[in-house]
């Protein structure tokens, strides 16, 4: 959830968003019940990268400065699984997931399974956990203006320069992260902290 919240390409996040009941023959009249782990509304490129085989954490940390209309977002259902899941060898559970995937497909939703070791390596998860500490940092008009001035009409700027423009040190970095969560900038979290690039999000105003 922290990775989805941090991602510039995730525009909406809801945990266990609904209860899905699937009525099938031969189940004693009882519906199959499924609660999805996450529902995300994402930029199409997020879904494309996941479906191409990229790990979920890596996909979440890719910056995106493009603004997008809400009706162009893709709805993604995410099933999160630990490496050792007792249900992995349960054919009934596997059948339920296949049926759920079919139901979602008919509604135009995509369905992916995120496995811990493959999709959630430790470092990106730590990046998201640390960034989460700063998402509610208070900002004012001076922070937005300092950020814009630092970009100087360009679309990209180094994190180092932006941190300095926002007051420097941990405080400047915290403000930069808060601006990222406000979708004013999109920070490149895939490199060492403070040494990457940030992108000004198209169409954003302070």
C-alpha cells in the first residue's frame, strides 16, 4: 500500500474495496466469496509494465510527470501473496481466483498477483516507508514558488538543487517528498536518496 501511495502513476488506492460473490453450479447453493487486497486506478503505463513482467515495487517507483484524464486510468485488482501461502496447493482456491479474474475482465478491470519475493524486495519497501513519514509535511506558497523557481522553466531538475532551494538538509528533503505526494513533482526514487532527478508534473499549479 505504501508503494502504491508513493507511486506517481497510481491515482487512487483502496484496500479490500468490495466483496465479490460468484455463484457457481455444484457448490451447494453457496456463492464463492472473494475479497480483493487492493484496487488501484493507474496510469496505463503502470499496468503495461506490470504485465510485461516488471516487479511491482520497481513499477511503483518509476517517475511520471504526465497528467492524465480520470477516464483514461486503468482499474487494477491486486492479489498480494506471501512466498509460503497454504492456499497455493488448494485447487478450489485457485479456481476461485480464476473465476474472479474472469469477472473482473468482463468489467474491464485487470487482475494481477503480487508475490512477496518476486515483487516486493526490501529496499523499495524501505524507501516507501521512509517517504511515508513526510507525506503530510506542511507546505505553503513559498515552497511551491521556490520549487518552480528552481526548475527555471525546465521540466527536470536534480534532487540536490531542489532540496537546497527548499531549505536544505532533512527539512528540504521532507518538503520535496511532500511536493511529490501532492503531485506537484515526481521524484525518481530508484536511485540513491538525494542524487536523482525530479520532474515537474505537467499542468500542475500551486
